C-alpha cells in the first residue's frame, strides 16, 4: 500500500534556550524556526548538549470516523454514457454524415441532461455522442445552475468510440482538440464507423493509448452486448460498465435473459479481475435523447444505475456557483479531473438511483481498529498474515415488496459466481454467521477476516441485491474491489485518500 509520508521536522538547537525560539506552523503541520533564533543558535555559545526538540509523533492521517461519514467524506453522483441525439448517422459515417438526420449532436440534448442532473442531485454528466465531439463546442456545453443558483451541474467532454464490435467511453481532461476531424486523426473516433468490425485488438489499443497520452481515460461500454461485444481482455482500459440498462439490440429469443444485462456485464468484469486485471466498475446510462432511429434506446438516465464517486478534497473544485459559471472551461476541467481521479482509483460505487442503499467497504491493515487504510478500489500490498475488513450498509429499506436483501461476496476464487452470500433483513440487519462478526451497535455492519498471501493476487467486492426483481432489475449497489497481495504494476496509480 502506497501512502504519502508525513514529514516531521526536528530542529537542532545548539547553545540556545528552546523557550526563546520562535516557530511558524506551516500548512503541513511542520514547525520552522524563525530566522533570528536560527542565526543566534549559530553564533552563540552555550549548552552543546541541547538535543532535538521533541515535536511528538506525526499526526495520524487515518480518521477515527465511521465509513461513509458525510462530515469526513464527500460523495457525488455522476452519470455517464449520454447521447444528445438518438440517431446514428454520425456513428455509422463519422467522416461524412449525410441525410436528414445527419446532426451529430443536439444542443437541447446537452441542456436536457444538465436539467435532469439538477433534478436528481447529480453533479456531472459525461456526454458521449457516437464517434463525435462536436457537442463540446456548442454554447450549451457549459455548467448550468439551478433556479436558486445554489448548485450547478457540469457537462464533461467525452465520446463513444463506436465500431461494429466493441464500444468505449473516452473521457478527456480538457478541450484537447479544436474539432472532430482532429479527434478522428488522433484515433478517438473509429473512422470506419459503427457498422464496420475492428481489424483486431490493436484498433482498441491505439485508441486507448492515444487517450492516455493526453491524460484521459477509457471505459469499456456494455461489454456483453450481442452485436457490440468487447474482447475478453481489458486492453489497458481504465474501467468497464457494470451497471447498464437493458438494450433492445439484445431482444432476441422472445424475452430470453439479455446478454446485455448488468449481471452479464459484471460476470465479464469478474473474469477480468480473476485474470489479474485491475479495472474499475462503473455505471453507464446509454441514454439516447429524443428517441431516434432505434426504438427503445431512450433508456432512463437515472433509475437503473448511476455512479456515486468519492471526491478527493485535495483537488481544485470551484464551489461558488457564480464563479463556476463565469469560467466554464476551468470548471469543466476541474470537475473532469475529479471524476477521472475517482475512476482511476476505483473510488466508485454503482447504485441504482439517488434513493438506493449504500455499501461502504474499508480495510484495517495496521490493526488500529480504523478501517480507512484501504477502501473499495484501493490496493493492500503489505499485510501481516491477514486483512480485517468492515462492510457497512447504509439506507437499507423495503422496496418492491421485499423485506430482504442478499449481500453477495465476490472474490478471486470463482470467475462466474459469488463465493457466498447472506440475506440481510432491511429492518434487523445481518443475522449471526460464523463467517463474520456483526457489530452489536449497528446490525448493518459486519467485519470479516481474510487471509493475506503476498504471492497471490486476491480481491473482494460486494453486490447488494433485492430478493425480488423490481421493474427492471434487482441490483441496488455494486462496490469496487479491495485488492490485496501480488497485484504489482496493476496497482500503479491506486492510492487511498488517507
């Protein structure tokens, strides 16, 4: 586990009365001797036995708060995979779209997504028109405030790289090019179009490498969609959609279980994890604004799966609404950096909607009884024989006539099924079970002890499902894994917030 060292300055005072020294406390908590005292110490004779001033132990970076404490942690909603038009002309012919529906994006689609974000308490909307970035340059592509001007929602610069085979969301840190032709030249648009198969894995890899070269990220979209499936390899992508809506393109066999379902996408993800590939699980709405040329693609923007990301408080973030609106380019860049940071770290919780339960996961590596050493998405590269894990469910409530949830526990042990699951009563919490300890104060919190092996790449993640199927799915929450053991370079870039 990589952790930033907290510097401790020890000042040696030779021939000086420590009580006469002055210190300035800097923002990192260090104390620096004032200039006059330091020069006096260099010139005065005196007690040469004076030793270093004992400043005490460094401050403990790990908080003593409970997992998910809103006073300590900031989590915000972000929706991704949003098309401002429902037509696929640009998807199919990105270099020369023609015909009555040749518009590659719509201004009204941008605004509609931002208005829905404000209505659903979301902060950011990733715009991903097929094989096109023209929306970035529209006057509507700016932060939008609510009526009270007390909060705002921000569009983020993305595109959906779209072939006859796999699709990917590409998210960019800034306005890195000036038009769509430049995006095509850089490989961020599949120039052959949505109806042409890739020539091989190299087509994906070139796009992923190119977006990484400018500081962006790549997310695999709907990996098991029947006509747009992704290869059985992450190809160095940063994430994969594991919370996705049903898709009419999978409606074959007279109502058979859709291969595009979230469950199938999560199995794809599980296979990648078991193979030793660290990959963030995310949500994607795949919403096509205004209907379009494929009936049924105007899936709900919210209500099936949405990203709940944890914000790193050290990153720049314009909170003042008027300031954010006055400098839209900076605001978009800041919000994009926050979202990309969370995805790279795996600090993403996929939840059904803004009213769904939450599942917070944390590990205690140093044995101090605090569980912030590693959180979902983080890596534990060193541990003393075992890993102590806490799982806390918040906001569990009856829904769709169900009185229970099932908490599925997925590990490295099986690439197709959970290792085990337990029924959780929405009123009474966890039952007694020898596999874990129930917190007597909070019956919705359990602690697990997992064996640690430095020479094995292991992980554990959780899925909270209702024991009855709702209108469209039964999944409430999907967490990212805690990784532990021999993950090596796969954990480069992973870092806990404490």
